C-alpha cells in the first residue's frame, strides 16, 4: 500500500512540474513581441436585414449575385426600386431560371472573418409531388448587411449546409 501511495505522489509531482513549466514557458513567450501574432479582427456575425424576395417572371437565367454600397446603386444595377433602409452592403442574389413555381430563397446570415464575408442562403425546392405553376420562375432575394463596406472584401455564398455555391459576384456603384 505504501508503494502505491509513493507512486501516486511521484506522478502528481511529475505532472505538476510538467504543467507548471509549460505554463511558465507560455507566459514568457507571450511577453516576447516577436512571437505574438499580428492583431486581427475577431470573426463576427453581421446583422442581415431582408429587403425582399420572390420569384418574378423574368430575371437572369444563371445564378449570380450583385453587390452595392447603397440601395441607389443596387437599384440602378438591377433596374428595380430597392428601398433604402440605411447604410450597409446591399445585395441581390438570383438563383437563376427554374422550370416551375415553388422555388424560394432567402438571405439567412452573414459572417465576417478577416477580409472574407460568408453569406448563407436558404434555398428551397418544391416537394416532388406538389402541384406547381408550369412557368419559368426566377427566385431572388434582396438584403442589406448592416455596417459593412463591400469594397475590398471577398464574398462567399453558401447554402444551409455550408456548401460553397460558386455563384459569380459583381460589385457595382461607388
């Protein structure tokens, strides 16, 4: 029994010396400015306000995104009237031509990490057994990402599962 107690004591002492020296080493390296990583902005979720969505009778045949620094610039690029709801990056996302009604999309969220803005879109297809309008539709969504200047940023658009959509992005205005 004394032998077991001695082994436990030695393990505790050995563990403390390894843990204590590791802690001391990390504190001293944090004081060394040559080992401190460059200060970068922490990743953060951005406030997204939906402006509109729908499936108009006309639109681009292929998916695409148009970004603008203002509602006025986006209105000019899309030849529509986008309501001005304050400052931020305005975007119009188009899913492209669909063969029937029942498709919908929305801008769910946006996250800024470094210089990259990842925008998550909700893309909904109609159920297979649904009775649908037999006409081409063009699902789209318009939103403003608050407190974000789009110039100088890389934009990535993903679906609900985080899969990259690869849609072309065009920055207009400014």
